[in-house]
C-alpha cells in the first residue's frame, strides 16, 4: 500500500468507505450480517482507514464498524477512523453532542478525523468553535470538511485552529467537478488531502477501449486502473466501498499499480 504523507501522518492511498453499511439513510437491521461480513473482510485484507458518518444508516454504520473492529481485535492505534457531522448538527453544542454520540456508537475514545459532512446554514465560525473544542479536548485528532467549494474551503482553513487535513468530495475518471472548480488544485497547493469518494462511480464506471487496453497491459481490472489513476495524483486518496471480498482486495491492490506518464496522460484525456 502506498501512503500520502502529511506532516507526521502517513495515510493509506486507498481507504474503505462505509456508505450503505447497515442501511442507507436509515438502519436496515436485516443487512447486519452482510455488512459485518464486508467490514470483517476489509480488516482481514489490511484496510486501516475507515470512513463513516452519523448520517450513514442513521448512525448504525458506526455501530457496525466499531463491532467489527472489536471482534477483529485490531489495536486502535493501527487504525485511522473518520466520521462526519451532518448539516442539521452544525451548531456549537450540537457538534459536541454529535461527536460524543459517534464515539459512543463506535465505542472508541477518539476520532482520527472529523468532518463537516455537507455545508449547512450555520455560520462556519460557530461550527468550528465546536470542532476546535473537540481537538483541544483530544476527542478528535484532526479536522476536515466534505463537499466544500473553493470559497467555503478557504473560509474553513481560516476558522480551523489546526491545519485542515482534507476536503472529501467526488472525483473519478468521469466526474471532474472538483477539478474544474479549482478545489483539487487548491488542496494540492496548500497541503490539504483531497479524499475522493465515489471514485469508480459507485460501480457504474464506464469502460471504453482505451481504459480496457491499459487494464490489460497491467493485468488489472478497469476499476483498478481508475483507482490507480486517481491516487497517482499528489495529495489524492480514495475511499471506495465494496461488500465483495474479491473487489475489496482488488481496490486495495490498486494503490500499488504504477501507471506510466503516457498512460496517465491518456486517462486524463478520457475525462476532458
């Protein structure tokens, strides 16, 4: 696994997203067995960065992730756990309560990274007053945002008392909104990670002959090449999700595929 180094933090280029673990926006308890199986296999493969949120299955994804970690007996310090506060909870006191609730569901003492999930109507200075307090108390190690445009990202950097670690947003071969709006370049220029979600379009990646040919040259799948193209970019990491152990292993291995300059340029042109 390749890593992205930010200060004294080395974070895997490929992490594991937990959207649809335990349900969608509400808990679906009938899916618990399959969700736990997905988390267990991800831990066995070697994933260490897990991304979750209070919004995912209304907090149940956090409960299942915590359960899987405890069952696997992976030392907490070996993991990097991210969670997110939803827009409805961005008032100062609500931020504090949301974090405590996430930690309670995870049965963990701290989060490695805590994000504002989506911009809301609450002024950022109030939200960050709560987030900064959590860092000072040691409940959260690092702060970030998600789905922020350039203006909001710049403001978040000002409001955060500690260096902003990431902006988590969609990025894939076919979705370059955050390239066109300048956010990716801003992150790269200011030592901020860009965490790409939906990196293979939630399994709906469009495969054309050029992508297929590059995949064949590396004895890889087109999905692996799409991930390798993403994480070949400086300051970019990705958090794909799959419940299939085979696909999980393929995603994990994609970080170690080395694309040539010519192949990267060819894939760049596919997105233009």
